[in-house]
C-alpha cells in the first residue's frame, strides 16, 4: 500500500453497489493515526442512495493480517469510542469484509510494479507524488490546479474482452478442457530460496504477484486499438 502512485486516487466503480446503494467510485489514500501512529488505508465511498449522494468513510487498519482482520480492528476501535459497550451485530464483519475486498484488490493493482497506467489523451506523464518547491518563504508543496486522469489496465482489459467475445462466457467442460480466458487475481505468493540439496539453508520469501492473464493472447497487439477508442478498465 505504500506504493500508491499518487497520495490520493479516485477509482470509478461502474455497475457496483454498496449496502444496497449505487457505488459510483471511491477515493483511496493512506492515513496515520496521530495518537498511536497506526497506519490505515482509508476508502471514501462515493455512493448514491435513497437519500441522495453521500460519502462513506471506510478505514482499514494495516498490519493486522488480511482484509477481514483490518476491518475487525476498525470495528473494535470504533466501538471503543462509544460511552457504552457496543457489540458488533452478527454477520457485519463478514459482509463488510466481502464488500471491501474487491475494492482493496483494485487499489493493490495500482500499487503493483506491473500495473498498466497511462495518461488519458495519449499524454506522456506518469503518476507522481508532489515534491516541495523552493520559494522565497521556504519549501512549499503546491496543490494541483486540476485532477489527473489515467487509463488503467487498458491492455489486459482489451485482451480479456476480445477473448471472452471469441470463446463466450461458458465454463469449460471435459477433463482436458482449457480454462476460459480470465485474469488470475493479484495475490501474495511464497517462494523457496536456496539449493534443494541443502534444505537447512533454504528460506521462504514472500512476493507480490500482479494480475496474471490466463489463456489470454494478443495483449501487446491491442495497445493501439485501446488508445484509439479511449477505453479504460
């Protein structure tokens, strides 16, 4: 999470919902609690419900384990600030963790080294964090005068759509059937390091694997097509 390309990003979420409301998208940024120095991933959900537009803040404590553990730590911290003891209703942790996980996956993709990110409109810029500039009154960070827009996952998205249109959405059948084209979700994977004939000297290292196309071809060939139509995923 410390590899976010910008201090704060907004990720559109078309056709998504949150607790029965329409999820238009969400902001994502890191937060440090000033009291106990706790690091949090803050998701600010942009939803439209029966009462109109609303922003819902969903903090996830980092360093506690996976998404479920981070959400559970947040619920316990929120309950601690109530004057009376509050019990978390049954099933709330599971529902929140399930709804938050796909959003965290999108943020993690932006943090991965293999993320496809380019400026909308065929620009040459890349996402960067602001740097202090020297002024007569000392070093200062200037706020941007407008948001930056980026196309993300443009080659993978185009290749996946083409593969699905050619093979159809049906599941494979038969013992030796190849899996239908899909993107294997990003995940952490452990690897053994060292010589096999020296087991005592081997160790396990943990690496972050970005989304991997499975049975998808022509990813590189579709770059120009995506740029022409201005599509994004």
